[in-house]
C-alpha cells in the first residue's frame, strides 16, 4: 500500500519568484553604471574590481531568471519529480562566474603592484560607490528573505553573493580612503587582490552548495529529526518504521519510509494511519512529497528491503 501526497502549501509560481530575479537584474545594471563611473573618476583598480563583480551579478541575475522559470514548471511525464534541480545549475554557474571575476580582478591588480598610479577625484568616486553599495545591500536583504521563505537556493545564492559585493565595496572604499590619506598607492592593488580572494572563496561555496543538491544529499538533521519524532509517536500502537530516506530538489523535499503495522490490522486501518502520518509530516515540512510503504510488522520479508540500495 502506497501513499503519495504533496504539501498543501500553495505552489511557488513563476510570478512569485522571477520578480526577484528581475529585481536582481535591475540592481546589477544600476550598480554597473555607478561603479563604472566611480572607477572612471578615480582610476582606482580597487574600484575597478568592484565594478567587474557587478557584471557577474548581472550574469547571475539573468541565469537565475532562466532557471527559476524552469524550476517553476510543474511535474510532467519526462520529469515526474518536477524541475526543482534547475536551481542548482544556477547556483553552480554563479559560483563559476564569480571565480572568473576573481581571476579578472587579480589580472588587473597585479601590474599595479609594480607600477602604482595616483588616484583622482577620490571623494566623488567614493560617494558614487557608496550609493551602489546601498543599492546592493537593499536588494540582497530582499533576495535572502525570499530565498529562505520559498526555499530557493537560487535566490539565497544571489542574495549571499550581493552581500559579499556589499562587503567588498565597503573594503574597497575604506582602502581607497586610506590611499588618499596615506599616499601609499600600492594599497589600492593590494586590496583588489584581497577582494579577488574573498569573492573566489564565495564562488567555491556556491559551487559546493550546488553539488550537494545535485548529489541528492539528505535533508538537514533538524528537519529529519522532525520526521522521526512524528514516526516515533506511534510506537506504543505496535507500529514501527524503517528505510527512512530524504532529499531535496530546489524548494521541494522528498521523504520516503516503510511503515510496519500489526498484520492483524485491516488494509483500511493501516492505510488510514499512513495517511495520518503523511499529513503530519507535510504539515511539519511544507513543500514535501511524502511516500509511505505499508508492511506487516511480523513478516520477515518486511525487513529485507531496509538497505539503501533497495
């Protein structure tokens, strides 16, 4: 006897998530313009590194829009478990683009270590860069909140990336200010190299998260504990379980288990209990597909399918 249900929570629609991708794209275009002006005014390679990262933001926003559109498609005959894993491609690609940006920043900064150049119109340039940082900060908070709410790794990755951009901007502004006061011109390319290392680390983190999703990692321990707590409550009724397996794809969770009930129970009674347990799990973990398999607790054959490769 099998039971399969999805969470009753309203589905995440294309309109509910792609609007955040459009917000990210708009912010990226605005900050490219602002940071480009700041670099043009000052000639700072640190501000150039900040501007180059905004091009990554734009590429990431466009890719997020594409992947979120795919991920929102309903399950079909060729994709019976939905299209949620498309989000992991977005996260991985964004991480790769960040690594490319880090390499570009390092390439631009290294020659300046040996041939430092004076900076110009620093005050105006830093003011423009500060406005760009404020734009990114606002959008990053929106994306991170939406990512947590909708369990979207794409939006979370985009928001986290924008936050690294904010801190990058803060560091660059501080460094360029220090150059203006100390006259130590090599500080400008040095901070650019630090920025390159920092965003490269961020890119590697996004790639790791993408790989985890594509490799069907289990749900976090805290979420799995919620499932086991529900199943354990039925032990006093002579009910047991095994073969509990979990995974996630984008915003959706997938949970399967074998429920062992007394063989003397009727099919109707066992099925009713299975439906009750599945409903509790779906309530505890929204956006969950729950699949339970009913077996008699006394039969030895019920314990022959516990291994992970069955």
